C-alpha cells in the first residue's frame, strides 16, 4: 500500500553522502531547546511565494538581525518557501541564487551568535495534500529537497537546525487516520534524507512536526521517527490558544487575573497552559525529545474605551506563555509579521520599514518578562515514596477542570506491573457544589474503567457519594484496573483531572511486598482498605492503607 511507503525517495544526482562528523555537534535536542531564551520569527519574508518582499516587507538586512539580537532575542526561526525556486521538480534542485540568499540570512544570524531554525514553509504541494494517493510522490520530492538543502548547510555548526515541514493540514479540521499517517511519513522522510548526507548533518538536531502543528493532534497521533542517533530530535507545535483571543480577536481579555476586567474564555486560563505543557513534557520529554514552539503570539487588538488595560492583558498573556515554555525547557519563537493595525493577523513587534523600532512595546515587555523564568527540572516519577510505592506527584493543588491541576501519569510507571498495581490518590474533599475525580487514557481518547473496592466506575468517581462524607474530609483512594485496561495504560499512561478535590499525593503501588505492621495504635489513624473504604480499624489480617502508607496487618 502507498500508506506504507514512509520514506522512499530518489536522491538521483543530488546524492553527496560523506562520513559523519561529530566535531562541535555536542548539544542534544533538549539542551538546544533549553538554550533558547527568546526566539523570534522572520515572518512574511523568505516564505513569500516568489520574492521576500512580495507580502509588503522590506528585504531582510544584517542590521535587522542585529536589532533583534540587541532587543534580547538569542534565536531566530527563518521560514523558507523553496518550491518557487526549484529548477527541476524531479531532482528538486534549488536555484543557486536562492540558496545563496538563504545562506546569507542564516550567516547573519550565526554571526550574532544566535540559534537558528530553517524549514520548508508554505509548500502547498505536500502540506495541503496529505493523502495516500500523493504520499509516495510527495515523499520523493521532500526527500530530494531536503537532500539538497542539507548538503548545502552540511558544514554548519550545531546552532543551526532543520525543521522538516510546517503546518500540514486540510482546512484546519481534525486529521483522519490517513492524514496523520502521511504527516508521520513526511517526518520520517525528512530525518532519513538529512542523515543520509552525512557530515555534521548526521548529528544535527532536527525538528519534526505534529499534524497542523497542533499540540493536541500531536499528542494523539504523532509517531516519532526512527533515527540513526539518539537524543537529536525535537517535536514542533504552534500555540495561538485560545484562538478567540489570539487569532480572530472576539475576546479582549484573557486569564483569571483579568476576569474582573471583562468577558474571558473560562475554557482557557493560566492553568490551561501549565496543564498542556505538562502533558507535552511528560509525553515527549520523557522520550528524550526536545520541544519547539515554532510559533506563538497574540494579534494586537483593543477597544478604545479600555485600550491600556487590554494592551497590558496581551503583555500578561505573552509573559505567561513564555514563562511556562521556559520552565518546561521548550524553545519558543514569537510570530512577527510586521503588521501593526488593530485586529486579526497583526502580530508585529519590530517596524522593519522604520529602522526596527519597537512598534508594540507591551509585546516585547511580556516576552522579556516571561523569558526571565528559569528552566525547572521535572520531578522524577518512580522514586520511592517512602510508603512502599512509587511516588509520581506530591504537593497541594485543587482539581477544577481546565482551571485546576491536571496530571499526566506516564505509562512508564506501569511497565512490568500486573493487576495487583494500584493508582493511589491522596486528597481532601474541597468543594461547594460537587466533587469528581476523572481518569482518562493519556491521549485523552476515552475515560478509563476502574474499580474502587468492589465498585466499578468508568472514568468518574465522586468521593462524597462513595464515602458519604463532606467537604474537608481527607481520603486515600486506591484504584485498580483490569488486565485489559492495564495493557492500554502501559501504552498511553493516565491523565487525572476533576473538580472539588485538593490533591496532596499520587503514587503507583503494588499490593505485594508491603511492610508489615501490627494493628496496635492504628485506631486513631486514617485506616482504609486497599479498595479505598475507610474503617475504624482493621477487622482482619490483610492489606490496608494507614495514613497513606500501605501496610500488611499481621495480627489483630
């Protein structure tokens, strides 16, 4: 089937493989992305259809690049359209004049000691045709194109990296299985083509894309390409969320910090960013992948009656996005298209026709404030929790759907486990209306069936109903899974969310190998069965949870 032709292409006369060269190519993908403090897009220039000035921007100069560096940016993403400058679609050989121009701009960035990404941007021949009947030919052309580009830049150092595609999509709708598969094949073709050129490209960091550069489509459908070297791949997504605020500008305020100023989208808050970035890091970071937020931004939009507050709000939004990206180790590149009107698509920061004067000071200030956040190493899941289990998370945070904590428990914590494994959740009921604990598979595809004690649930569990207790009551709930469900969890992991509960601890534990404990002195403690049912004291020898610790009661 064509669907299985993942990376078949003909290099033809372009093939120029040389021996691998590791000199100066030491950065891993995650090290590279963490080194990006502030990233900027040279938007609407080299990706124009024919000439870089076609969309109203001046020709890029060395002085422009220097001004970006002096403003605090240490990385530049250069979108490039190649197909209009290809001399032969069979060989995909790029015109020498265009390759020279791209290299000139890249060189200016590297002279300023900046990190640089070049990609294939607005290549409609592949990115608007993710279909099986186009797959083989598109992969052939994409492989040949990247062979030519990579060969040209083969001797460049590790600060230059390549991004294989951009926003492959069909009318921005959710992808079909076919469309996901074709995008995954593009990623594999790109990696194979670059590695095949040898030299420093054998070790160069490469960036692959999710479908439509959507983080959500990536979390559910990205297949990480096979690579010849370890730790040199990053995943790219774009972030203009919520689009009603950032893109089409139907909302003028964002975030709980501004909910008293005007109408906000309750489905997207500060916590929404944290939750999503946690999921991304737990999904891709644990595999050694870097993460590139290749584009982000908010279109300049305001009403005259509250312009200053709305500008401060946009500054705050950018600060939040960049701060979370930095703390998670993501490389974030703001979109700047040199547009400064009021409304959709006005993402300008630097006025390129006016000596790179800063046109939106609040944009730059928000980015700079967020960039001051230091990278934080994630808590290492799987450490001994001191109670006979593997600690995943410990803290004090409220579940409140998208506004509250959401935890992504990685599948690795369940590797090698059998049906004796339990997800042990410690919390206090903390609600005014109702409480709910929800478990989804890690890709959010569906709710997880589980049991607490002898009762079965499908995704939803209400502690107040189960225990017949009210707000302020602490619980340790031990959650069990069937063998079939556990097999899926071992592939996808678990997402925990809910409402009206204050979490303090989440562990993964087995009902075997638990420390013994005499029943003496347990009557005044919180004692539960493994199934989560509270008892005044153990009524028989067996396995219990005492103040969050699993114990075996050996005698009465």
